[in-house]
């Protein structure tokens, strides 16, 4: 695990849906370091999540929608 | 977000302070609207979820006991409203069993070469539509985890608290959702490559 600091390891395990200390996670980290196919596999999972985040950036709350909400609640700002 | 400030606003809102409640709307309204958008993919539906959520919170805030934090409580209410609306309208294409069979069997997975694709060029409306459709194909239990954890960027713990499931279940569902979406994307990438080369 010499190439990975704790943050990277944590992120990796997180993408696998496991805790950092989980035996399967430790084993996978070792595989990833030694196996290009696994590295590719993990990279594509990360890319998938990043693509979804990039294409679905938060939109501003329209003023009209907010005004309607406050009106419904009978709140005048 | 300053939790002391939120706690103070909640305490004041519980006493009927409208200005404090309005500030809570200012703080969280946009996030709830976007949560609705991500689950329901429709601006009118997202506006409805915002209305329903804050109306319910306005009516129930007096009974909010603070056992969970306000943010988690608010998100739980919003998520429930959004999922209820989804259930009324949605036809699930894949069942949970399909997902388990597909993704608990590594042999069924294929690794596609798409890391070097010009992703920036692909980020157009057609691609986005395809991504939306891919998320819509996820069974609700996987879709909700993916949206809360990966798109709303909540922690595994928060996601579990909002959905009322264990952290282990969050992880299992998240893994399946990610694998499904990754595979769907990979197929899209393959088709994109074929088109580019013809």
C-alpha cells in the first residue's frame, strides 16, 4: 500500500461501498496496486459518479417557486 | 452550515417566528428543490416537493424533538414525498432480483475501454437524457441511495438515516447502483465509439 495515503484508500473503499478496514477492501487495494485491470475498473466507477455529478449540477431555486412557497405558508418577507 | 445557527433558527421557528422559518427556507430551499429535480426529473414536480416538504415542516416543527438533526429530518420528509410521487408515476423496468443476479455475478460484467473518450464533447443534452433514463431504470431502492449519496453528496450515515436503512444496506445498494450505471454508460460509450468510426 506504499503508493496510497489514507485519504486515497478511504476514497477507494468508499467507491467499493466498504469500510477502510474491511478485509475485502484491504485485499482489493493490494490487487488494485498490482493489477491494471482492477485499476481500470475502479477508475471507471469513479468516472461514472463524476459524470453524473458534472451533468447534474444544482440549479438555482426559481424566485417564483420560492415566492409561491412563502405565500402558501402565509409568510410575508 | 453552522449547526448552532440552524439550532437557533429551529428553536425560534418552533415558537412561531416566521422570520426564522423564512431563513430556514433560504438555507435549505434550493437543496430540497434540487433533490426533487434529481428524483423526479421535472421542475413542476420539484416545486411541488418543495411546497409539500416545507408545508409539512411548518406544521410539524413544534413536534420536532431534535433526536436527529434538522437537516436529516427535513431531507427525510422531502425524500419520502418525492418517492411517494415517484411510486404513483413510475413503472420499474428492472426488479431488485434482476439487479442482484446481474451484479452479484462478476462474470456477467464486462470492462469496456472508454476512459480516453472525449467526455467534454459528449456532455450534451442527448448524453444527459441518456443518463437520466439510466437512473430512471434503477429500482427505487437503488436510485434513492445513488441520488442521496453520490449526487447530493450526503454521507453513508446520513443516507441511511434519511432512508431508514442500515449503513451496510446503503453500501450494498450503492455498489449495485454504481455498477449498473457504469455498465450502462460503458454500453453507451461503445455505441458512441462505433458511430465515430463509421
